[in-house]
C-alpha cells in the first residue's frame, strides 16, 4: 500500500552510464565498478548521438520516468552524446571526456566544458579519473536524499584518508 505524501518511484537503475561505442568501455568500466561498490543500481548502455539519434533521444526522454536520477555520459571529441542526452532530460548529466589519439582528450574536454548556456553538462576530468569522479559525484547527488548512501560515502572518504596516512616514503639520502 502506498503511503500518503510519499510519491513512489520506479524500482530499478538510479544511474545511467552511457557511451558512444564499446571502445569507451575501457574508461567507463571504472564508473560501473565504483557504482557497484557503493551498491547503486545502474545500467550501462551504448548509443550514439550520430549513429542512433532516435534511440538516444528516446532513452534520455524516458530516463526520469524509468527511475534514473543521474546520467554519466562518455564525451568524445565533439561531446555530442552528453549534450544530446542533456537536451532531452532535466536530470543531471555528467560528462566524462574520452582520451583521443590526436589531442589526448583535450578536444573532448573543451567540447564538454563549453556547452552552450541553458543545457548544462557537468564536466569531469579526462579518462579514468573522470569516470571515477563522475561515479562519486553521482553517488553524492543520490546521497542527498539517501542517508545510507551518505554513510557509505563518508566511510569511503575515511578509508581514503586512512590509506594516505598509512603511506610512508623510503628514507631520503640512503
């Protein structure tokens, strides 16, 4: 029975991780792994702003109704996937610039960070660090309304600090 005053949300993935091709998986698998570590239900999909524009638009437009709360998108050289997804939903879209052969991801970074005003895409770092941080940011966004997830995030941060505090350097000059 549904309780008064609390709208029900669909059960299922809360985060969508989207990439333009399977070649992006080597980077985006790090977002998948971190979301799994936090126990965040998510889905990983391949779709292209250029090669499957109808699928991309339909998927983004239905994301909120399907229960997604955040989208993480691999952003290639032109960053069209992240921008197109953002244009079809009001959910936060986090762009992860993909490293490119010719410009080492600088093209992807600049395309993502320079989205036109009015349809924002949050921009993370290039490559693996960006995928990891996108997942952590998605967790933080979800944790605003989820105390259990917030506690897991605090524990993750505490574990990071412990790891840093336990590090030692070889003695210099020996």
